[in-house]
């Protein structure tokens, strides 16, 4: 391709131009690799979060079930602090969604439950 000569900046030799184009290609590849890696990380994050949500919802459903009189304290003993904070945060999110769905009675029952 013909490029006009820019005398104010000096003429860029073909080798420098090729070097610059290679750098631009590498930067583009690096950005594409980063995006691919980011996509993979978020796919895994999504799978982990969905799995967590499903487990927590099953547990909440058991707590609210009239057929489940047993307390879940034995399961909580093995739980570390990070797991406990995650579960508590999920409970708050669940209560929020129940109230947005106008399920106040169910949300109140869940919030006052001693088993969760």
C-alpha cells in the first residue's frame, strides 16, 4: 500500500513499519487471549454460583417445609466463617426476592426460623 511521506516526522522505514504492525498484531492477540480467558473464568463462576444457589434454595425449602422438624445445626458445625457469610448473604438476597414477589408471610417465616 502506498503511504505518503510525512516530512515533519521523518520517513519511517519499511522495517520500522513492519515492526509496528507486528506489535499491533501481538497486542490484538493478547487482548483476544485475555478476553478468552475472562470468558472461561466467568463461565466457571456462573457454574459455581448456580450450584451454590441451587444448594441454598434446597436447604431453605427444607427449612420452610412443615415435614422438616429437625434443626440444621449439625450441618453448620463443619461450616467455616466464609461459608457462613455466604449463606447469610444468600438468605438476605432470598428474603429480598420473596418480598419483591409479595410473599411477605413466607419471607417472615424464613427470617424468624431458628433452623437456618
